[in-house]
C-alpha cells in the first residue's frame, strides 16, 4: 500500500506563551510528561501575572499536589526555573526578560490567632482575584448553588478568606459547604467556624476532609444511639459526657451493645445513670481486652461468685468522684 509523507504545518493566531527553544530541545525530551504540563501552566501564569496555589494547579492538570511540588523541585534542579520554597516564588528567565509568578506551594499550615477578627480581603480585592482565577469564580457560583441563595459581598469575602487565609483549596471548600448544609447549617458565620476548625486540625486535602466527615458521621450515629439508650435523646450532651463517649468509642473501642450492658449493670448497682460508673466498667473491660457481650457477662458472673459479701452501692454523686477509687469499688461490687 502506497504511503504519502504529509508534512504537518503549524500556525498560531492566538496569544502565545514564549517557550524557549532551549527548553524544547534540551529540557523537555527527558522530562516526565506531568512535569512538562506543570512547567507550561506555570509559565503561562507568569506571563499573565497570575497567582495560583499548588492544589489548584494540581486540580486543573488532573495531578496530585505532590506531583506539582515535585515538578517545581525538578525544574529548579535542572535550572529551567527558580523555585523559592519559603516564599513560593517561581521565576523564569529568558534572555533579557524576567517573568515572575508567586504561587502558594508551601505546605498548608494552621493560621495563628484565629480567635481574633479574621483578616479578610475587601470585595474589590476578591473580585479581582476571581477575575484572574476562574476556579475561584466557579467556586463562588457553586457556593451559591449549594447554599441555595445569592451570596452577599460579606459572604463572598468570607468564602475567599477560606481560600486565601485558611489555605483551603476550592475543592475542600466545596466539601466544607456541602458538609455544613447536610447538617442543616447554611449560616456563613457557622460555616466559618467549621472552616477555622478544619484549618486548626490540618484538614487541607480532599482525603482528609472525607475521612473527617466519615468519622463525624460514625461518631454522631454512635452518640445518638447512646443518648437514646440512656433516655436523654431530647437534650445535648455536656462536654464531659461527650468526652466519655469519645473515650468509649475511640479509645476503649466499645460498641453500643457493650455500652448498653455496662449501663444495665450501672442501673442495677446505682439505680440511676452514672457516666463515671459506666466508664469504670468499660475501662475494666478494655484493660481485660473484653469486647463482646459473652465475655463481659462471664466476667460479671465470675466477680459475683468471688465476691458474695459486698458493701451496698446504690447512689453515686457524679461530682468530685475519684475515678480510681470508683473503679476499685466497682470491681469489689461486681
């Protein structure tokens, strides 16, 4: 079959990015394709004087944020650009021209003094940033869709604060908004408190946000079941009570059935709900590596057999209890 050699002709009738011949001939051939993508996008940002976070670059190029950082490290070592990790500045040099772009590539870190008034940009500054960064403009539109309303200037400033000061990527902010709305919270003041909490707890990635939400759903489901078991589903738990549940769930690894059994023993001995007493039982089981009903009941029967004459334990005062002493009393009584 006869083949024809067709010469491909290229032309350009659009704005251009000045990629040097040196880069094409000497740097590009041996480079990772992903690194080339990062280089070209960063170069375009430099030409137009835009700023973009490493996470946003990763999202736009369908890469991992670590790939973006590694790309800048690679090109810096090769001498194709200059990358200052401390300032986040990326600079390109082409003969007599110097092109600079400031990109937030540093590891996202918790902000300081979040209890004070937040450092928010004005609506004009935010509008300018969104004009230069389509991802941020899209975030604003998506936020209005999620919240089901048109955002006020103040709310838009707060939204940008999440990105600019709290260092949450647009993707994580979207997850944040959806999480708050799923909990029936659409007030931006409430959402801001959650955003600050995520910053403090190092929730900067999609994976971290997903893990947090999954853990919260599991914890809330656990909490609801325990509150219903204790007959207190119509009120919120106190901070102390919340800490007990967190200990039972996260540290002792006790499921709802084990808590229910401990609650039954508590009522039998004290005739009332006592978080410290239940905690002492669950702590004992945890120390004995007892995590199922059968073993727990056997342990209870063994103690009843060994200790037939005990002091009467009917009512506990939940205040000022010595937990070690309480556990010892419980062991003697069971």
